[in-house]
C-alpha cells in the first residue's frame, strides 16, 4: 500500500496560488518606507489649430481693369464730396445756432429788427421802385423818339444818364432818349416787314394783357403802343 506524503501548510498555500487558487497577498511594506504614489493620468492633448488659408497677394488699384479703377475712383470722389457737404452743413448749422444764441443774449442785433438793416431794405425797395418807374417812362417815351426801348435799357451809359431823373418828368426822359439816339443811331427802332399795330389776345382788362411770349415777338413800336394802351401792366407789376 502506497502512502502519499503530507505537505506542510505553508507549502500548501504556495501551491494553491500557483495552481489558480486565491493569489498570495502583496508583501507588506517595510517599516519606515513610504508607499509609492499612483501614477498621474496623462493630460489630454489639444487638437491642432487648422492651418490658415494662404492669402492672395495684395493688388494695387493700378493693376485692376479700367472699369474697376473707374468704379473705385468714382466711389472715393462721391465719399469725399459727401464728407465735404456734411462738413459744410455742420459748419453752417453751428454758425446759425451761434447767431441765435448771440441774438438771444443781446450780443448781436437781430436782422429782422435791426434798424440799420430795415433802413437798408427800405432804401433798396425804394430804389427798385424808381428804376421800374424809369423803365416804364423809357418805354413810353421811346415810341415818340423813334427809339428801341429794349436797346436803350440794355446800355449801361443810358441807364447812368437817367439815374437821377424823376420818372414822372417825361420831358427829361425824352431828352435823354433823344441824346442817346443822336449819339448812337443803332438805338433807333426798326419796323419789321409787315409789322402792324398790336393785336391783343383778348378783350379789355386782365384778359387782354400781353404775355411774355408775345412781348418777345413785338417791335419797339408795338411795345410802346401796348404800354400806352395799358397792356403791359401784368408784366410790369
């Protein structure tokens, strides 16, 4: 009879671990020795930045086609004109605002109530009225003198000669016309071939007034006749 020898217990434990049983515990650390720290996890790597696209070489305006150059020049000019206009408008608005403030504070006279400005405006209005009255007197006196009133009033020298004459002094106006015609025969009136008396466009009153278009086609004699008949009132008021 065969008798199997019995193994000691510590050999039986080692044998069990080697044969797939419970693993042997890790050896205890030596007294006084620090346990090893666990390894740190690896940091995640950042994705690489995409490569920048290759830039096209800068082009000069002179390198562009003619039509493109014109568009760019026109756009720049328009922008410059706009900036200039905006600057001028801002300057004007600022000046007007400053003037209003100065008037409100009494630092500057108001043109609407300034006595000097009112007097100047009145003098100008009176002078304009006198000039208009003299022109009417010339139209009236030119017919009797055989002169062309339009040519007379177009001469600066003639206007100077009647500047101090009272429009109501018909004799003085006629004398000035005669002197002008004597000095310059081209101031005489010339009757157009087939010209006749004035034909009024309508009956008496405002409806019979001469229009600008009719006046442009009339001879000096017809203009003078129309004036005497009162047909130029609508043009002279």
